[in-house]
C-alpha cells in the first residue's frame, strides 16, 4: 500500500511544482533527481507520472523493469505486483509486443500455464499480423516445453501463417511427437506447394524419403514410389541417394524383388559416376546380405534341393553383378556424353576380352551411329571405323565386311582432312598386306584424283553464291573428300610411292608428281624422290628443274634438305665438267642462307646446323679443286655459325666449326699457318667455354711446335675465361705445362694470375655467397673486371708487372733464337740478386722433413741435401754457378 502522507508530501514538494506534469522528459529528470531515494518514493513518482501521461511506453517500461529488479521471488507478493503492473500497462499499451512478451514470461515463471497460454493468445489477437513473428518463437518454445498435445497445436497454428516453418514442424512431429504419418503429410504438402522455395522442397523430399524408409507401415496415406520418382525427375544431382532410399523402402516393406528391380533400374539410368558408385555399392551389399541370410538359415535347418538351387542362384547373381560393373560404369559414362570415342573403344574391348563378339560388333555399330565427328571427345571419330574394320580383319573377313566398312568410312564427313587421310592410308596398307597391289593403287587414285573434278565444280558454284571471295571459306564449303585431294600430304605421299613402284609407266608417275607440285601439297621428301627418279632414268636436267621448282615452292626453313640433295647430285653429275655452275649454285644458296632472319620463330629462318651442312658440301667440293677457296668457305662457315648459334641452339657447333677450319689449315698449309685461325676463333667465339677450349688447343699446338713462350702467353690469355674453383681442369693443364717446361718464376706467374681471377670473386663476396655456380662463372668469365682487379691485387714491391692482355697477338712474344746469349751484363744485377737473396733468407720459414719412403732413392738424396742446407756454413767457398764461371773467365781474359 502507498502511504497517503508520503504521497501528499511528494506532491507538495518544490521539485514537483517545477515539473511540467505532461512532459515525459520532465518526469524522467525528476526520477533522475530522486535516484538515491527509496523504492516507495520512486514508486509514488512513477504513479504520479503515469496518472498524467498514462500512454508513455518509456515510463511504463522503466517502472516495470525497476519493479522486476526489486522482485526477489516471482511466486510471492512482489511477483504479483509485477504481474499487475504488466496488466495495467497492457490496458494502455495493448499494441506493444515487448510488454506482451514480458507479461507471458512472468506468467511462465509463476507457473500459470493456463494464463500464460491465454496471454499468448490475447497477444496474437491484440497485435497486428505484421508483428506476430515477434510472438510466435516465444509461444512455440513455451508450447514445446509443455509437451503434447499443446506443442503440435501451437506449431500447426504457426505454420498456417509462417509456411517456411513446416519442415521444422515435420521434424518435431517425427522426432519428439512420434507422429511419422503426420510428419510425412506435412512434408508432402511442402513438396506439392508451388510457391515454396526449391531448397526447401529438396530438403523436404530427402526427409520424406528417410521417413518412408524408417517406418513404411506408418505412411500408408502417401504413394511413396510416386513421390520418390518425382524427386528423381526433379532433383537429378541426388539421384543416387533417392534411388537407394526407394530401394530401402521396399526392403523394409519386405518386397525384396521390387528392391532388386529398383537397383537394376537405377544402375541403368543414373547419369553420373558418383551416383553409380553409391547405387552399385548399396546393390552389392543388398545381394550379400540376402546371400548371408540364406546361408545362415541353411546352417540352422536342414537344406533341401530347392534351397541349394536358390543359394547357387543368389551366388551366381552376385558374381554376375560384380562382373557387370565395368560395363555398367561404361554405360554411365556414355550416357553422360555419347560422343566419347575412347569409352566406346574401351566398351568394345571389354566384350572382346569376354569373347562376346556379337555384343562387341553391336557396340561398334552403335558407336559409329552415335558419335558426331564434330562433337567427338577423347579421340577422333575415324578411329571407331578403323577399329571396326580391324575387328573384321582379325576374324578373316577382310574382302567382304572390312572393305564395306572402309568404303563407308571414306564417305563420312570427318572433322579434319587428316582423319579421312588416316582411313585411306589404313585401307591401302591393309590391301598391300594381303597382296592386293592393284586394288591398293586404285584406292589411292580414287582418293587423290577423282575428287579434284568435284572440287573444281563445287568451287565455281560456291564462288557464285558467296559475296566475298575468301579461299579458306571456299575450301570449307567443299566436301572433305574433295579437300583431301587438294591438301593431304599424307595420302599424296602414299599414292606417289605406289605409283612409282606399281604403276609401271614413267609418264603417269611424272604426271602424278607434277600434279602434286601444282596443288602445292608436295613435301620436301616427295620432291627429292621425284628428282632422284628422273636422275635414275637419265633425265638429269628435268631432275634439276624439279629441285628448282621445289626450292621456289617451299619456305626457306624447309628447303635445306633440297639444297643438300641438289648440291650432291650436281657435284656427282658435273664435278669435272661444269665447276662454275656448281659454284654459282652454292653461292646462290649461301646468299639466301646468310640473308635469312636470325630469330628462330621468324618466317624464313634457316637452322644453323642445317646450313652448316651446305657449307661443308661446298668446301668439300672446292678442296678437290682450289684449296684457297675451300679454306675461305670453311672460315665463312665458322663465322656464320658463330653468329647464328646460341647456347640453347647447337651449343657445340661453333667450336666444332672453328676446330675443323683450324685442322684444315694445319693439313693443307702447315701448323704454323693455323695460328691466325686459332686467334680468330678465340676472338669470334661467344661462349667462355668455347674460348677456353680454343685456348687449350692453341696452346697444345704451340707446345708441339716448341714455342714455349707463345704457349704460355696463350695459357695466360685463356686464364681469364676459367674460374679457379669451377674450371679446375684448365688450371691443371697449365700447371702440368709449367711443371714440364717452366721454372720457378713462370710457375709463380701462373699462381699470381690464378689468384687475380679468384680476387674477382673475393671483392664481391657478399654477392657470390648467395649465387649459384653459373653466376659465379659469369663473373669469372668477364675479362675486363678480372684485368682491373689483377692490377689492384699486385703487390707494390714487385719488380715487374704483367702487361694487360687485350689481344692474343699482342700477348704472344716475338720469336727469338733460343741459343742467343745476352752479353750486356751489369754489376748491378749481382747486387740485386744478393739483396733479393738476403730478403728471402731473412724470412722465418719453418721446414719439416719429408718421409724418405715417399720418394724412395730420390728421397735419400733429398734428405742429404736438406741436412747439408741446415748444417752451419763451412769456410770453404761454395761451387760457382754457370753465370759466375762465365764472368770469371771473361775477367781473366780481359786482365791478360
């Protein structure tokens, strides 16, 4: 109860007098002012405010929330106060769903089930339909907690308004209410509804199938077979699952034969390998389960003959099912795409392996009828015709059946000319294998000669009908048989070979070759064969004219073989009579080769390895007549190959060309004349590896001639192309050379140059540590950087510096007489030698004796020499050297 005195006191307070009694904001400010007041004072303020503004949702909500916060027990008097506050508020604000939800929640907490249900019903009647979605979730939760039959009734009422909740309603009926028939009826309504979403229908269909399989006896009101088959027609991506559920329905109903029929229908109608795998696995497990059940029943009871036959039948049925799996799978793939050539061939192969020739023949017949040449995949359609013909040939039915098949195949419109050419070639080769030479020649003539008249007539007709005279579109408008005669090099080549070997008449053969050249279908090999035919028949000039026609007909990239054969035939014919004609031919060919573009993919490009053969032919010819011209051609070939070849295209050809040139110089002019050739090779070769090899070969030549200083200079020049850690073989060769022909000074010079090359990498350590060996080799192969670093790495106290090597001819010293003695002696030389010897002796060097077993007898002499060197010096004069003795004799002769 509210104290009247307290109400009077608050009503007469100054704060209340300053409040605008019809302003909600003013009442909220007053409540904030009395925030620390007691519940009684604040309740009086709420009551006074609601008397002035009874329809203020904000005040009612604050009043109810504060009352709920101060309510410790819902079942007591305070809970009753909150309930009455909700009822008073709903009288004023019956369209506020939040108050209705709070009111029903209070009733549920107070366990007033009946009043709570009536409260939800009153809320649905009071609120507009647009706000019912706020009430139904709470109402449904309340009904489900109350259980049956309230849950089903409330869910049914909700589904009348919210149709998307029907699947959840059916799930509730099937799982919690145990009303499978009612759930199936609800799902059937969802499926039949035309306005429902496709995703909901798919989900409902799958769930309905599950329910029908779980309890077939409880869904008598629905035609399960019709429902599932309707789903099969509509949801094709889940056909495997739906077929299995239909079969499970019949299995649970006890109709095993109907289930087997369903499985058979499924494996013969599914369209994907995934669905087939699902259905086949279920089918196999079904047959295994039936067989196991029969075996177990036979073990428990006595078995009669009928049961034994039944067991054998079921076992044979299971084995037959497993044996049929490849054929069933093949049928699925062909249903997906009937133009799959490889699958048709695999299916026929299965029948052939099973010795079922009739079914294999039927498969081939279906394949050639079903496959469209334009839409064929995984192979070409002509392979089916060839496989069918080969099937008859392997069964010795060539002259009747195989010929009929091949003749029919030549009339088909294949995708490309090459397909039809393969058919003709197969037919001709089979005729030849059976010894039917005349028939093979006749077939080849029919393939390439007779369709030409058809092509000409059709070409004229198409030109009249078309507005634009486009040759490509004109060819496409003609039948493929006519295009074969005009464009197929394969068939023409086979026909020309047959005409040449079987025709008998040279005039007919020449006419055939001429026709091929006119149609521009002649390959280089055809032209070579035609020319050789004429030359063998002593028609030399006609054969040479054939070469000329072929060279004019083909692109430069394809005429190299023609040039080679033409050159050999010319040399064979006119080697001793018409040399100038041969030279003119070679010069004309080489001029075209040298003018060809460098790019490998450019039109007219000539491969360098092919061009080198023509250079060699020319040089070989000149070697028999004029050596000087031959040497110039060898040099010309080496220069051409060095310019055109790269590391990726014939990498060894430039080095071989220069070595051949140098070898020819040595043979014809002597070894000394080859020096210039080697210098040119080292200068022209682009690859450091090739330059390194050329330097090694050049050094060997100089060593063989006794020119040690020149060989050493060559080694020094080639050192800039060899990395000390990667190309160790080069330095090993140089080391062996110095051991055999050098002294201590030259060996030190070799080591100094080797260190200078290594210095190039030491300067770039931070770069070379993370690079590959190929990158390090590229640094070492840079001569300019090595020469600069070599000059920087030389010690300042060195008495002489090596000259920078820029050209090999400058590096090789002039030739002097090795017996010449330099008599221009100075006493300063002795002083320099003594000072150098003194500096060397002052260097502390620790020496260790070498075991004598290492050197054998030589080791003993070496040990004695070491002991003599380490012993204290004697007072006797050491023996004089050759130079000292020579000076002593010179002084004596002067004094005398």
